[in-house]
C-alpha cells in the first residue's frame, strides 16, 4: 500500500477511544506551571475509526464525519486542527504518499463544558490512526500529538486535558508530567452541566488581562491556587473527604473572584452545598460549563436533584475509586 512502510502492517480499520475529564483543582494556575488535580469521566467517551478510501480530489487527503449527541448537528468537514493533527501524525510515524483517509468520530463528550471534548476527540483519532497504520506510539508521543490540536483549539494549552482524557484514575498534572493520585477515601463526584457553553480561550485571556492590570495579582492567584491544590491532594491521600470538599469550595471562591463564574453556576454551587455536598465548584475554564460536587454516597440523590432544580441539564456520577476500564 502506497505510503505505508513494509515494516508495519496496516489494518483496514483503526479504532481509538478516549474519555472526558473534570478538573478538581488547579484550573488556570496549571497554565502557569502549577499543579492540577483531575479525574476521568469514563462514561463520556469519544470513539474514532479511521480507514483508507479511494476518494480524493478537491477534498484533499482527509474525509471526516462526526456523530454523537442528538442535539449536535452532524459535522462532515475536517477542521484545520484535525488536518494539522493528521499531518503531524504522518510526520511523526513516517507515513508518506497520497493516501486518502476517512475518519469517523462518535463523540459523546459535550463541547464547551470544560470536560475535555477537544482533547478526547483528538486522542481517539490519534489512537485510531496509529492502529490503522500499525504504529506503536509511546504515551509521550500520543500526548505531544494531542497537544498539537489542543494548542490550535485553546491557544496556550496546559496539557492537563491531553493527559487526563487517557488516564485510568485520578491524577496530578504539572508541567507536562502526571502521576496517579493516592485515594484514601470513598466518595462520589457529581458533574453537572449548566447548559451554557464556556470558552477556555476567552477565560484565559480574561484572567491574563486581570493579572496585567493589577500588580502582583498573578503571584497571589498562583500562590492561593497551589496552596488549595496541595491541601486537597494531601486530604485525598489521608482519607479526609470533608477537607477535600472544603478545598473545592475555596477554589471556587478564587475563580469567582477572578470573574470566571456565572449566575447559573453560582446557583448550582449554592444548591449543591445546601443539599449536603462536602464541597462544590465550577470545573474547567469557566464562564459557563459544569459544576463538580463531592458527596457521600447517601447524599448523591439529593445533591443531584437540587442541582437539576438549580438549572443543571445533565449530571454524571463519578466514583472516586473507579478506574476507566477501556484505557
């Protein structure tokens, strides 16, 4: 087959999978080198299939179809980010020639919600291409390729999404490196979609502009963010769920003070806390998106109900100790 080295056996179809993630603490600070804590959301998946096609011509070397939520329009045109990702993959593994690729993506991760949809989609596509061409990619190579698309989507991407959408357990991410968190307690995270899309790129710029206006603002933000993240990491390891919750709520206050919350997000956080949640906050870039609340199992149904009453359109329950099995 033209463009595929004889040292590698190409398949007729390659399949790749990834999942959503939620940031516990460290949003925005992670862009500046601070640590962030994240959990996988294995029930929200992205599955990509890639194959060769005789098609070509004016459409170039890539055909793309995206399916998923019934509320999302069918996408049939490859984005610039996907084209760059595909080109970067070919360069990385040494694929040449004029092969035309068909990529189909079934994406269940809601977009614009801070759940890592773009990173999950990109990771699934990279893994599908790797299987299609019979290439073994290291974890670092997959991360680098996903970051190619993430930097196009978000500007300066920290890398936490690119790492977390392939993680099997909660992790700590800092400066391009990740390690699994020690979890000493049981609990449930309830992730609640506000129904309003946020914009990571807009939120990053808003925060940066605020830092530039006020001397010392960035240093103060990073110091507080790092302090809360470190406390939460230690509390998780030592099994102190109440303290983990307290750090979540305090981090929400930090993001709210930075102008990254919304009225609906505030109503949802307040509702979760009033229902007995151990802690709640906005998760992701902000200006919309989702709330994440930590609860004990016997509180989960009440917290979930109150979140919906406050405006949540979808909720997902993520047990602290459950691993993502498809990774």
